[in-house]
């Protein structure tokens, strides 16, 4: 279990960022509820909230899905013994998504793909890759050596060992990376509005420009709720999909 905890802590900084976004959104929601004009916000902006939330969800689903499709195989590849010499160097390439400000990544997306939905997807995809790649890599490298040696002694091939021994034991840490990536993605997706990608950022940034607190909160609150919903759904998946014996949440 200690290995799982260490592996999950690789993305602790990004989890803190996601928690900060959630805390701000939750605080805003409580403030709105306390002041009693949540209903007024909904009546004024309900159509915009529904329409832009759909755009936001599509942005997150596509960019996160692509990050998982690329990040999981990349993490598996980097964890192989023949890549040991190059793994840390290549991980720094994936680290670009966190070391370079998200706005700079979106600006690069404009340069490469223009303005609109596609560059927004590209920028969010780049910003989401690292926690997935890092946790897949770390989870696989933390699988106890004696388990792999026992599998080799039983005559298993490297591919069979990966499928039957390493991946099941690394699933908890891998899920932790995916949860972190999706939570960060939901909180970062509002920036897609700045390059024509749509989403709830339209309400947030327009509210800032117009100094309209109700419009601002109409965007911030759904973002916070979406992030909490996504993390909750993935947490349930992490609990039920990972079997007992390799899941520290199910002793």
C-alpha cells in the first residue's frame, strides 16, 4: 500500500491546484446561496449555462480521452527496462504541460492550428498528459520485483507479465493520475474560450470584463460542480473496478 501512496503523491502539486479550484468554486456557491440569488442567476442564465456546459463537457471528454489514449501507452513504454536510460528525459518532455503556463500552450495551439475548437482540444490535451504518463510509469515501476521474478519463473512472457501482473498491481496509481488529470482539465477548460473553443469560460471572462458578478458566478459554479462530479465518478470507478487485493480502498 505504501508504494501506491508514493505513486499517487507524484501528482500532489496538481491535486493541490485542482483542490484550490474546487474550493474557490464551492466558496462562491455558498456565498451565492447565502445571499439568496442563486435562483435569480439560474433564471437569467439558465439557457447559457446549459448550452455552455455541454460545450465544456465535450471539451473535457475529448481532450481527456485523447490524453488517456496517448498517456497510458506512453507510460507503459517508458516503464520498460530497455527505456530505463531515456525514461526520465522523456518524462520531462511530457512535463511541458505543467511547466509552461496554460495560456502559453493555448497560444502555441493558435500558432499551429488557428482559432477554434481544435486548438482548444490540443492545448487541453497537452496540459492533461503529465499526471497520466507519470502515474502509469510510476505505478508500473513500483510493482514489487519478486512478483515479476515469480512470474518469470513460471514461464510467463514479458507481455503476459505486463498484462497479468504489472497492470493489475499498478491500476490504483494509474487511476489516481487519471482522476488528477480530469479534475485539472475541468478547471483549465474555461481558458479555451480565449481561443474560440467555447465552454463555460465565456460566462466567466465576459462576467469579468463587464464586472458582472452574477454572470461570473454563472460560469464558476458549474465548473466547480463539474469538477467535483468528475472526481466523484472516477473515485467510484477506482473503488469498484480495481479488485480486492490490489486496491488499498477495498481491504
